[in-house]
């Protein structure tokens, strides 16, 4: 009995010694990784750290609505939320992109689907969303001018929802879309990073909402056209082809608008829009005020011919040739001849907005030259603000924030970055070498080459000094499109500015043009 007790005691001591040695050697059960030096230094009994988990993804908010369009009741579902963007190598969530989607009830996955975004860079999708395309729109005055507050949101009788489901995308740094960490934001702030991230959103949306079988459209405005053109080529390489691309107030090649030493092209391409603005404000001779279409044709012909030739000659211009150019520019712009001479025949857009109505102590808008404003100084060489932007920003800001919370049920204390605020403009990486110009026209050309069924619609406002219509024409005519490809391009022109849809008449005309375009693209 004593011998058995002694054996049992020795066994217990042996097991205790083994356990002590195992703790000090860092031994692990078979198949487990070895202890790290940090783990070995922990006191006995310290709980093992839990595996890092990604925060649970918050499901989107889903609401149901109806609207009367064309005498018919449309019942639709709104889906509002975030999609996570993950790093392809680590799987880590790096950003969340905010979106609002509208889908018509009772339809299937074969219904057309349109992705929409605005520009900036740094602008949320609110302008196209609540100005032209979505089921609700901000009520402006009939001519597009600012209404008195409080502002109103009304049913949009010209919504595109009767023909296509809609997805409005806010790229990272706009709207509610944010990078998870501040130091990750830079990845998305550039031409390439922006295209890749929005392209990844589109891929994710098609998968999650099972829309791979849908006819696809994409619409962008302003810098959003730069993005759309880039995406058309980028996505076709990733197996996503579009039936139609719509460009509203287009800029693909920035050489057409960036006047700089050695680049006289913008002065030629802006001139017809200067004439439109001068015509609107009655600064031209009576015979030029009588027929708007005739005026444009005359100015376009002179700008692309004698004016372009004169600028190319530079200092080789004779005194008589120079005077002839001054006389024509004064006739077509309403500006003083001495001012034109001192400007060396080259009128900067920022100075034109100040100079045209200086005698009335007024400035005109850049986004829409029909608008006028005042400034604190009447002797500055450029306007201190854009009256066409200040007229639309408060109504759209107020109405979106009210709408997204009250009608869509999405409540957040984050600031909705409607235009700027998410990053500084000088943080944007244009991806160009010194002296170059951003250009995504080549990517759009690639999409035309690789997708023989893709159609393109381009809409322009005659009074747009941000993306002049003549510059858009120039870009389209210098993309090396074939005759067959040019036949798949549709153009629309409107009697308003950059956001032509704020004017009631242009809003209706745009919807009519888009309806015809989509029908042709789906044949």
C-alpha cells in the first residue's frame, strides 16, 4: 500500500515538472504555431488575444415609394447604404462608398441599369440625382435661378426611372464616402485610383444585387465625364461592357480648357461660348442679336479659321492682321478693343466673367453665364465667386440632407460633402508628366474599339464656361473614331449652362433626348 502511494506521488511530481518545463520552453500541442517572444514573456495565465475581426457590415436601408410619370404610377424601392472596398492583397477594408439605388418593383434582372456620378473632382452625385435623373428634384425657378428659402423638393416628372434602374455613386472623399484611415485616402485621390475604386464598386454592385444580366448604362457630369470615359475602357478590360455612355457637360482632354504658355487651343474653343454669353446679356451689335444660331455658326467658323491661324503666327502677325483680330474679337465678345489688345488677343475665362459686365458692376457665372452677381471690388481682374454656383448650392444641400434622412431613412451625423470638403483639390493626382494634360478620350476610344455595340450621348449647354461645347466638339473630332463609330454618337445642345437641367425647358429636352438614345442603344 505504501509502495503504491509512493508511485502515485512520483507520477504527480513528474507531471508537474513536465508542465513547468513546457511553460518555460514554450511547447505547444501538436499542429499549433510556436510561441512568439512576446507570448513567452507573458505571465502564466494571461488570456490569449482574440483574432482581429472586421467590423460587421451595416446592411443598407430599404424603403418603398411611388411616383406618377407620364400618366402612370411607378412603384419603386430605394436602397441606401455603403459598400466596402477591400485591399486585393490583404483583404482589409480600406474605404466605404455611399450609394443610393432605385429599382422599379415587379421587374427582373434584365431591366436596364444606369450608374451615375458627378465631377469636381470632389463632388457628390447629388446634382444629377436631384436635378435631372432621380425620382425627386430640387425646385428652382423655371429659368434655373435660385428660389427664395425655404427650398422645396418635388416629384421629378422627367426622371429616368421609367426606363432604367438607377444607382448614384459618391466616390471616396465625396458625400458620406470615406477611407477607413486618413492615410489610406490618398490611394483614391487621383485619376487612376478614382477609376479603379469606382470600377470596383460597379463590379461589387453587379454581384451583390445580381445584375450581371442587365443592359448597362453609365452617366457622368463634368469631371464625371472624365471618369466615365476612363471607366468605359477600364471596365471593358475587366469583362464589363456598356450599352451606352452618357456625358453631360463633357471634358475628356484638359488641353482644350487649360490655357497656358504654348497652348492657345482653349482661346479658340472658348470663343463661341463667350459670344453666347455676350448675346444673352445683349452686349453685341443689333444685327448679331437677331439670330442666335446664325451667330454661333459665324463665330465657330472664324474661331477655327482666321483666329486660330493668327494665334499660331504669334509675334509674326502684322499690325494690320493684329488689328483685324482685335476688331473681330470685340465684335463677337462685346469687350473693349483696348482690353483685347492688352490681353494679347487671348481672353482668359476667369477674366471674361469679370469684364463682360464691368460697366454694370456685375460679374457673370462660370458654370452658367446667364447668371449675374456682384462683388466687393469693381477693379479686380477676375470674379471673386461664381454666382451660378452660389445660386444652386444652398437649395441642393438643404434638400438632400432633408431627403436622405426623412424619406430614405438614412441618418448620419457625418457631413455630406456635396462639393469639396472631403479633401483638398491640390491633393488630387492627375497622373501626368510635367507640361502634360489629363486625357481619357483614348480610353473611350478603346471602349468603342472593343465593344462594337456601345453608343455615346454627349449633352452640352451653350452658356457653359466650365466645359465649353466647342471644346467638346473638338475632342470628339480628334479621337480617331471611324465613320461607323461616329454614327453611334448622339449630341444634345441646350439653352442653359453646365447644369442645363436646372432650367425647366432644358430638363424636358434632356429627358426626351436620353429616352431616344436609350431606346436606340437597346435595339
